[in-house]
């Protein structure tokens, strides 16, 4: 499995608050959890695409899949 780039994730975290600090373990945990969210969102999006007899995930599939996640707005 390919990990998300640490520098990119850290930069995204800094966008929340430039003064924010995060430990290496914390950064690794965020990357792990984010990876799981991407997997689950992809699975739900693909279910939506399949139900519409497609193999390609479209924007509307992602929008439908987001309804399964309370923390994604």
C-alpha cells in the first residue's frame, strides 16, 4: 500500500492552524485514518456506480457515498 506523503499531510494540518504542532506518531495516525476514509469512500462510491451499471466512479457517486459519513461535509 502506498502511504500518503507526510509533507503533504503536514502542510494540510498546518492550514488548520499555522502554530499547530504534531508528533510523528500523530502524523502517522492521521495518515492511517485518512487512508481508511479514502478506502471506505471509494467502496461506497463504487457501490453507487455499480448500482447505475457503471464501473467508473463519477462525482454524483461520491456525493451519494458521502451520505454514509457523518464527518465529511
